C-alpha cells in the first residue's frame, strides 16, 4: 500500500508504478533529504508541534539513516516511488510510528524543492573548484611556455602574432566568467522553500527563517506557489554549465588542430591520447574530442529544462520530476570534462619552434607596419593601402615583409595619393622603421595596451592571474 494511499481503494497499475517512480535518480540527494528533515524536525519542535522527546527520537533516527546513506547502505525500494517515501519508511522501521509525525507541515513539493536546492548548491561549489583547477592549469601552461609565439587568427587565417600566454589567458578569462555566472546562480538558489507546503503554505507556526539558517540558506521564499514550482535556479545552473562546456569545447577544438602534425604546435601526452584499432601510426586526442562532442548534451539539457517549464501552470506539476535527469547529466558531464581537460593541459607539451614558424607566415606583422606609418604621420586608411601594396610585392617574390627594401617602401608610398606621402618619402629612416615594425618581436611589442599581447602586458596579466588563483 502506498504511503499516500488512504484515498484510494485499489492498487496502482504496475505500469504506472514503473512509469512514475524516480528513486533511481533522486536517491542522489538522500543525504540532502535527511539534512532537510532534521532541520524540519527542529522547526516542528520549536513550534511546539513535537515534544522534546519526539524531536530527540526523530533526529537520532534521521542521523543514523544519514550515516547509512553516506555509506551507501540503504536498499531502495522502487515500489515506494521516490527517495522521500523510502526514507520515511526506513525511519519508521527504525524508530516506530513516531516517524509518521515527520511529514507534519511539509509536502513532497516543498521537500523536493529544498533537496534539489541543497544538491545543486553542493554541485555548484564542486564545479567552482574544478573551474579553479582548470584555470590554474592554464596559468601553469602560460608560465611554462607562454613566451612561445603563434599566429593569432581571424576567419581561421593568419592575422597578428600573439604570445601563447596571451592566447591561454583568454581561456582563463572565459572560465572566470563561468565562475561568476555560477556564483550568481548560487546566490539566487540559496533560498529555502521549506514551509511552503504543497502550494499554499502550512497550518503551523513554523519559524521558516530559523530552519533556513540551519540549512545554510540566506533566506526564505516569499511566495509558496512560486517556491514549489520554481526551477529557475536549475535553468540558470544549466545555462552557466552549457556555456562553460562551450568554452571547453573551443579549447578542445584548438587542441585537436594544434596536435595535428601539420600544425605540430603541441603534443598531447600519451596518458591523454588513444590509438587506432587499425592504424598503428595514430595518436588521437580523444579526450578533447569527447569534450567537444559532449558539450552538445549539456546544451541539450538546458533546452530540455526550458521546454519542460514553458507550459506549466502554477503550482507543482509532475513534469518537474524531469528536472533531475537533465541537471544530473549536465553536472556530471561538466565535472568530468573539467577534470580530463585539466589533466590534459597539465601534461601538454608545446613546440615553440613550430609555433614561431607559423607566426612568421601569412604576413602577420602587416598591421603593425600600418600602425608604424600612422605614427609617422600617415592616416590609417592610407597606411593600410601602402602596406597592402608591400604585401603584394613580397608575396609575389616568396619573401617576408621584414625583407622589404627602401625602394620597395618608396614604390608602395608612391602608389597612394595622400598629402603626407611626400614627407614620408623624404625620410631616410622610413625603410628601416618599416622593417623593424615587420619583425614579429616588433609587432608584439607595439601592442602595449592593457589587455594587449605586448610581452610586458602579458607578464603583468599572468602575475595578476596567478595572484588571484593562488598556487595550483
């Protein structure tokens, strides 16, 4: 007989029992459920609903069950539908009928909302630590090999040279924003729904604020209807998780390309590579590829949860049982992905020579040369045209921009109609200045602004990042 079966005269169809049960999933927050029950019992005691002896007996039984749950010793009965009814039945078997008083002033609606907030809060805290570890791994890579120079790209074409440390620190910025989003979501989810009942509140003088404080919540929900049906916090955490996975996927994409021998920028350690069942030569960066692929599942979980919510009237609807598969799956994927990518970055080998070879290709210093002409007095659009002409000249010869001659510079200046051109053509040092700007080192040094790739700016950013993150 179901623990809610007093109104019913017949047994539930076995297909309905199978279809509606959730204990295989919600057993994950058994300890959260027991923690919430202990705080609820204390609240019932303060309200005079339970005697001191009843409070003591109930709390002792719940504490014993929590120890069993933490040790994985509880046998879950699918016939009892969910974690709440399983634990209530286990408590009655342990301490007798006084356990039937546990559910006074509480519904499974506000109970599960509380459990899910407690579980999600713990999950967010774990992910924050995992993101922090990933950031530290990236900063460690920047400290080890950050002076390597590679071609920064736009449209997947060579654009301007950047330091590897600058490139890596871009991902640190992304992950720090991920931490901020999760922190914001945590602040909004850290509100207690207990005392909201099924939907209208409860008929006992419960001190909801005291119960919330015992559970580590910052306050209590202001509206009982909203409290039992709100899953905004799940959506927020899923949205932050999906974006974090997108960031990991972008990094994974670069690792897969960079480890290709055609690039040869990095080598993924054997411990984070796999081989082929057919081709003996293969070294595949499978962990990075799977992170890239599994980001789709976390994005899908966000879409799934939004779709579950979009048509629900107030208050609780059984549809909300579907919040847990999406959330649990997404959190598990993000945690595993952060762990494996942290290990991959910690053990990554960089080839600065191959990076530098690539940075020397594609005329990546052209913008720095145009900037040099601007500093010499030429409007930028005219400078752009002059350097474009120089690129066309050296490209036809198979040469680099640092190999331009004074005659090349004079010819390119002569192709542009601008009142500043005659002055520049009379400058005997203009050719040397252009050649200096055309070097990779010169181009890097010129980007001397906050957030730029100039070595001194990157070094300062790296020191700041390490100070913020701490040793790792």
